[in-house]
């Protein structure tokens, strides 16, 4: 996924949750990706368990993707 026009859809607690959400989005035809949040970008990151993940989508897909998010 290219960075141009990419926005954060949501932040989830971990990589497994991000992969499940991306699977849901992809099944609806929405391209997505996930990455570590800035919160884990620290000198201690090599000693920390993987943390929160940002789920990314194209800006043009943002509204449709929000409709697919599970109720919280």
C-alpha cells in the first residue's frame, strides 16, 4: 500500500486484531494495511511486546471502511 492518500482508520490493541480487521476490509474490496503506532517507536521497542497497531486505508475508502468497523 502506497503512503499517498493513506489515513488511519482506527487503532487496535495488537497485530492479531489488526489482521482480522484488515481481512474484513479486504473482503469488502477495501485495500488496507497496518503498522505500529508511534507510541511503540521508542528506544525500548526491542524490549516491548508488540503493541497497538494503526489500521490504514485510502482516504477515498475511509467512510465505507468506518461503516464496517465492529460496534464498540
